[in-house]
C-alpha cells in the first residue's frame, strides 16, 4: 500500500526557481543531492533576479572556490568571498523586490541567508538553507535528508536512474516525483526493481510563462501577504 510519502531529489540551489520550489512543495521528502559534481552553469551558486521584462533581469552570483577542481562535489564547494557575497545578496534582492507587495514575505528569508553567508564557507549550506526557508515560508512541513548521508547508510548506485531509485528507497518513500526534464532520461527498470512508483511533476498552467526561469523570490514577492 502506498503510504503517501513522495520523494523529490534535487541539488541545493541558491534561491531556487519557482519550478524547482513548486516541485519540492509537492513532495513530502526532499533529498538534497549534495554529493554530485558542482556545475557552474547550474543554479547551485546563482539565482536569476528580475521581472517578466527581460530587460529587468540580473544574475545574483555567489563567488565560489572548488578545492578539488572541476570534479568538486557540491558539498565541498566553498564560498570564495563571504563578505562580498553577503553584501551582494542583501543589496540586489532589495533592489529588485523591496517595493513588491509580497516583500514582507521574503525579507526575513533574504536577511537570514545573507547573515549565513557571513558565517559559513559552505555553499551547500547556504543554498540548502535558502531553499528550506522558502519552503517553510510557503507552509511546507516535509522532511529533508542529504544524499551524502543516505550513501553512508547503504549502497547507492552511480547510474543516473538507479541512483534516483536507490535514494528514494533509502529515504523511505514509495513514490519518486520526477521533473519535466526527467522524461528524457529516466529508465523505469530501477524503479520497478525497488517497487517505486514514478510520478511526473508539471507546473500548473497558471504558473507557466516568463517568470518560470526566475528565482522563486520573484513569484513570492509578487503575491500580497494575507492580513492577519
């Protein structure tokens, strides 16, 4: 019997895109994929700020140091200049969102992340925290576990689909929630082997459009905070 637990697996992203946050909100367990290779062209250390008008967009980038070169795992990436990064996060987010109707919803999140950058060199910690705080601000009460922790508890395959199936099983979830891009590469056999159901996530039509590739800060800032 399916007990209702749904696992989403995703790298820790800095102020993730709304499509990523929405997928995590649809899960009951987030496996933080922190033991895979860091990618400079992904969203682990950067977020795209702005509005639907493409002329009003900017990358917020946290400078990083890779102690093991290109093969450095996300969990080992260090923030290269914490003080500069802290100031940049605080300044740019306010520049783009402080006049938005929902700024009060995200201001505390931004401040906590900025303060954290000033006290830790771990990019994974900063990125994971930024996502966790946004999830909690949206009322999510799910469980968070890191893939590096699950890997210490038992064997996890290195093959892409099998890894996802193994992590879902290790997290104790009968269902894996797959993003849209997963349809292109996901193989069903490892999930069948572990008796894991695969569900595919897609944003509702109302959430599609020019905001989809921007940080979730844009979506949340645009929404008026309900009065008490």
